[in-house]
């Protein structure tokens, strides 16, 4: 049980770090994109769309891992 809780916590922590890096990358993209028109440079627009989709996916994945950590703690405290 503690092994399962430790691996879930470690996975959650690594996902949070990756999440922060992705959000920083998205913020940097948005700063660069301020001077660009949407669709003006197709590859630049595609990169932004992919980055936004990746951040969204990773955020949901990180939230799932956080809920798993919470569930393991609740289950452990009840036993």
C-alpha cells in the first residue's frame, strides 16, 4: 500500500513539474504571438494549437494523478 502511494505521489510530482514547464512554454509562445496575426504563418499557428492541446491534455492528466493521490490517502486513513 505504501509502495503504491509513494509511486503515485512521485508520478504526481513529476507531472506537476512537467505541467509548470508546459505552462511556461505556452506563456512564452503567447508573448511571441502578440505580434502575429492568427493564420498569417500557418506553421506558427499549428505550433500554438498543438501546444495548447498538449497543455490541456497534460493538465487533465495531472488532475487525475492528484485525485489518485488523494484517494490513496483517504483509503489509507480509513484503514
